[in-house]
């Protein structure tokens, strides 16, 4: 679940975005809708990927999250991005779930400048054996604890 972003930085002074999130795992891509005219968007949209892979192979994959925005001339510009090893999500707890974590968005690399923050809940589930975790509405409150995705 892609929840929200905050403090999205622009290369231009006083620029306001129409941001959306693109998520990619093993070459499959999905994206949220765009939220017009804000650098602090709220989506609360669920993106679900399904894979027919052996668990060990799948857990060696990365999830890449990229915040982009639609420009006035119809092109998309990357604001910031992060990636996370799916094995870290799977091993995080018994639910295999990171709930409402903040991820640091960097420009072009992990060492680039911080371009904002993205809040998301990520689960790695076996649909045959793992129950889908319930979202807690209380967790939607702003939590300033950032998780730096590596």
C-alpha cells in the first residue's frame, strides 16, 4: 500500500508537483494515480504483484519505488527513488510485513541528495498460507521515523 509522500524536493524554486509512484518488482510495473499540485501527496492506494516463483528466487529480488511527476509538457520527471530487498521485508516479522514505514527518496543513487520521503506498507506473502495483514487506521498518523531503504 502506497500511503503518502512528504517534502518532495524540486530542482526549481517554488515548483509544485503532480506526483505519482511507480513500483517495480522483477520487471513488473504498477503505478498509483497522480495527485495534482502538491509536494505532500496522499494516495492510500494498494498495488499488488503476483509471481509464480520459488520463494528463494523471489526473495533475492528488489522492490523499487520511484516518485515521479507529470510535467506541463506531458513528460514524466523522476523526483526520487528507493529500493528494498524483499528478503528484508519477509524476515522483518512473522507477518512478513513492513507496516507504514517511511522510506528516504534519493535522486539518482543511494548516495544522492534526499529528495523527500515516501510512506508505504509492504508485505511479501504466500497466498496459500499467509493471511493478508489488516491495515490499522491509527497508523496513518505521521510518524517521523524514516527507514532508509538499502
